[in-house]
């Protein structure tokens, strides 16, 4: 069988932040312009999901708290406006890492809290408002080695108390009943995922925050962060109780914090709407999020307007922790993602509508953190490694508990820890990040040529170096 190729032509948009952000019918909530010095109780740097959920939670706990949020760009400029739209209860971080700092029971408790948070977000913002569809998530295997990793992950999850109703194995036949991907050997399915429109979700949250009396300032770059104070466009912002820094991958722009979080790049494409006949060929009738088990994995969703949105790593890291040009991606990454679509659905010809990329923040130990101890008067949070839509809500509630003195009630107790060791300096950081991605890519090729159910030794070695 010769795989079909998605059609790429000059009408395909590239960049413009994302497909979600480039739509003409978007109506962002009103934001403010900072025109002078300001005194508040809590100043939050970053108007993504982490910053906005923190603001929302603070006002829920104590309506008398004055809160201001500052963003260097527009709402949706960062990862909150460029992601795939998985509102998932997938475990965030490496369980062994967090168990060492907080204990096994604390890790299990925070994973239970993630499941509750996933539903809470939908209840707070409204399923119709954010286009939330509760199908679950399907992780597919397409080779003996991938199937071996799925089987091992299922056994590992069982050892952490994950039951059949939270994660179950599907045979190849059962998996094909949910989606007809070429070469399926099996899958894992969890009900703990909604597919949402991420920008509608962000804008709905921002609207709620503004309605709560929080001032959200855009085009307001923070030039300096100190204990209890910010400098914003030359204006002084006094934060009487705390400064919260929720800048994820963009933390790399801050002096003395350039190596805290790696701005890891991820890229996406979205197709033009498919016909009913094409959807019948693919069989993707459920609202499942979709992901793969290769080392250079993919992830995707069926959008509310009948498109396939599909993502992968692309160029994983830019030298010096630099960022993209408003989401524009290179031709090689577009070709790689179109080839992935062709490989998954070889009998269905689709036309690409938009391609884009963005960065997410990754700590050296690949686990989230809420650091309230390292800097007087400052709390830093983030490091969700691609699972931020739900994790940001839980982290924001936890930070609000810490600020209002409810530390014992903090729902993400296992994330409260000092910042782990920093990433290596350049050029080691660039060499390591890109060499690891090449190693994983080669491991995928070697595994495709093998009938063994074992993971490639090259990939296992790369896992050790990466700290995963």
C-alpha cells in the first residue's frame, strides 16, 4: 500500500501563534494597560493558565485580596494558546522523583486531585463555552516494542493503584473499533481526558478573572522581579503579600533564571475539515485524545469543527533558549508532521490548513514544582511538561492556599519543593537536547526494523541521560 500524502499548498497558514489564535471570530476578554505605579496584595507574572488560575483561586478564597496579572504580550501568546487541547488527568511528573521528596501517598493524592480538577475546570468554565468533549484518551502501539512499553506502563500504573476503570488495555481489534490507524497492535484507554478548545478555555478563564475584579495587564513586560516588587515598563508595582512567577518556558528570558526551565519546542498541524465519508474511513467517532508510543511520539485530537489536529516535537530546542517567530515552523517539520499523518491514515487524503509551534517549560527532572522558599516574597511554579491544562488549575489552587495560609490544605502537596538542579550551560544544553532527540529518532527506526518486544538500548541510554 502506498501512503497518501496530505496536501500542502500556499494557502496553508504558518505561525500566527496557532490555528486556535488565528481565527477571525475570536473575541478576547478586555485587558488593561498599565499607566502608572501600582500597589496590590499579589502581583502575578504571566497571564497563561497558571497565572490566571492562581488569580481566580485567590479571589475565591479571599475576595478582599487585590490581585494584578501582567503579561509581556497578548492573552494566548504562550503555551496556553498554542497547545493541542487535552484537559487530562494524566500523571504530571515522574512518580519516583516526587515520591522521594513528598512520599508515595502524597503522589497518589495529587493524582486523585488531578482527576477532580479535570472535571472542576469544565464545571467552572462550562462545557459548551470551552467545547469540552469527554471521550478519554487513547494511546496506541504499532510495533512489538511499542506494545511492550504499553504493557509495561500498564503494569507500572497498577503498582501505583491505578484500577481498570481508570486505565485499561485494548486489543488491536478493540482499538480499531475506536480508530482505524495503520498497523495497530493494541492500545491503552483512559476516561480521564476531555478534548477542549484551548483558546476558548483560556479566554473564558480570563473573563472570569476580570469579572472577579482582577486587573489583567497585557503588553506589560516585567523588567525586574524582586521581593515584593516588580518593574513593569518603568513603573513600580508593589506586591504587599507575594509575587507569583508563572512564566513556564519563557522563564529563560529572566536574568539568573535562564537555565531553570528548558523551553522545549513542540509543533502542530491542523487539517481542513474532513468529510463524513473520510471520518467513516478513519472511524474516529469518539472524542478521544490520541497519542503514540514511539519515542518521538505524536498527539492529537478531533476538533469540534471536524479537523484533525496533530502534533509532535519537530526541532526540540533552539540554541541559547531562543524562541520561535510567533509560531512559525520550518518546512522540514511540516514535512515530518504530514508524513506522520500519511503513515497513520494512509487511505485518507487530507489538506493541511495551518502549522505552528510553541514552547513548554521542562525542569531538569521532568517534574512540576511550586517553590515558595528559594526567593523571599516570591513563589515560582510550572514544569508541567505538556500536561498544563489541568495541572495549571491544581497548581494555581495550591499557590493560593500557600498565600492565604492554608498550606495544610494545598491540593498539590507533592509539587511543593525547591527548584531542582538547573539545566546545563550552552553549548551543552543545545548539544544534549538535540542529540537526545536524534537518538530517540534512531531508536524508533531500529525498533521498526526489529520484531523484538524490547525497547531499543539506545532509547534506554537516552532516558538515563535525559533524567527520565
